[in-house]
C-alpha cells in the first residue's frame, strides 16, 4: 500500500495531524509506504515523522492564509500568493505523477491523503487513485469569511474539494459542505516522547506541575517581552521564543523536542487557537489559556469546542500583552464531556478499508 500525503504548508498543525494518522496506519499495515508531499521544513518533518519511514517531495500545493503574525491574517498577501502559485500547479502535478508512478509497484493499492490543499485532488486524478481529505475546515470556508477578491478562490476550492472520495472530519470543524462520504473521528494527536520523570531529569525542571505552563504560539511565533513572565515569579514556563527564555523562571524548548514532548510536566498551555495544540493539550489532560485570534474563521469554532470540552480561559490580546493571565485563579470548566480519543486509529482503519476496496475494484490482490 502506498500513501501520498499532500500536507498544507500553512502551519505545523496539519503536519502533526497527518503524522498521528500515519503512525497509526503503520501499526495496522507495517508494509505501507509513505510519500510526504509538502513544503513544511525538513527540521519539523524529521522531528514529527521521526518514527515513520518516508520519502519527502518538497511541493507546495496550497497557500492557506498568509499571516501578519501568529494572531493576524493578511488577505492581500494571501491573494498575491494564490495568484503566483496557480500557474505552477499543472507542471508540479505532471512531475509528481511521473515520480510517484515510478515509485509504485505493479498492482500496489495507492491513495492520496490531503490535509487539506484543494489542488491535491489534481494529483489523485492524475494517478488514477482515490483522495481522502482529513480536515476540520477547508480553505473555501476561510476564504469565504475573508471575502472580497478571495470569494472566487473560495468557490474554486469548494469545487475541487467535491472531487474527492471521502472526508475524515476532525473535531472542532467548520462546515465542509462537499457532498462526500463522511467519517467523523475523535481527537487525533501524537504522544510525548518522554515521561514526566524523564523530562525532569533531562531538563533539570524544579517547578511543580501545577505551577508550570507551556507558552507557545506555533511556528510563526508572537513577539512579546520576557518581563511578562516575571510578573508570575512562582510559575515556571517552557517557551519556544528565545526572548522569553531570558526570564529567570523560563526555559527554552530544546531544539530536538516538540512542544508536545514537554506537556507531561505542564498543567496548562498558553497559546493561540490552533487545532493540534488544542488536541494535544486536551489529550494530555492540560488546561488551555487561549489568546483571541482575528481574521481566521477556524478560531471561533476552536474556541467554542474548547469551552465545551476543556478547562479553559480566553484572553484578549490586550490582557495577554499586559500579563493579566489570571494564573492564580482556576480555569473555567467545560460544559460537556471530554472528546473521545483515538481519532488517528479510526482514520487509519478507514483508509485501509478504502485502499482494499479500491484495489479490489482495480483487479489487485
């Protein structure tokens, strides 16, 4: 079996979600082979897909939304990037079809998994294999919300999404009205590489878990000063920004570890609304303090889901920048039961069924 994963370069969350699925699929089908077709950086891929043998093709299938920073979108830059990418897609599809056809063994079942670039369906059609979307939103919904000249891109994206074979619908989802067979899955997230004890020994961490926070705004990051952390001297912070690591009560995340790996020593994550961070935090039993995010339709759905299923606090940007984080008061409890876990296993089983069905129909073994 051959899986070609077309992964958006918009953010690390798409890659983390695909990695959890492929790891589960590898356990179900140890001989399954993987091609990662994505512009995500090699360092991220080496960390996140370390346990998954794969071939990497550096390809950009979508633009997503260009961001001014971790909390703000730039619609004009997004429109410009879309206009620049579009003329290159046909040649990229042709090249990738040739490369993947050469990799594929005779009679081997194959499938394109896309999270969630609309143009990935062009590759699947060129290969003559089914495409399954894995997503909690499509770029059609995001561009529709941004409006203006992006409305045309919203319609184009929606039409491409409708040409897939099925959709793996993740929690915290927008509409995704694509008229495709739908498989709802639970929380899908990776697993920390170390136990709390191992981390404390390796990291030399002395703060109590209930007084430790992970502060991370994803790959783009968000500029703020280390003095904010010093307003909370009885708390320890694991941070991803070297500026914040200047605080006496902060420690920089080691280059060879993911934020997820440090969660076992933390009680709360301070972050922006982001799918994978929310899933990882809830999966590890952490609370979430989320800073409001404007101009991105997914954020509202993520916050609504967090309030329903996780211990939480929402901060305005002004409150965050003032250090008014209320770490000394309990988080707000969820209004509904916790989300079920194991979404990556459900998704892997679904892909295996599609692979076997499509291979049987094609006359394979």
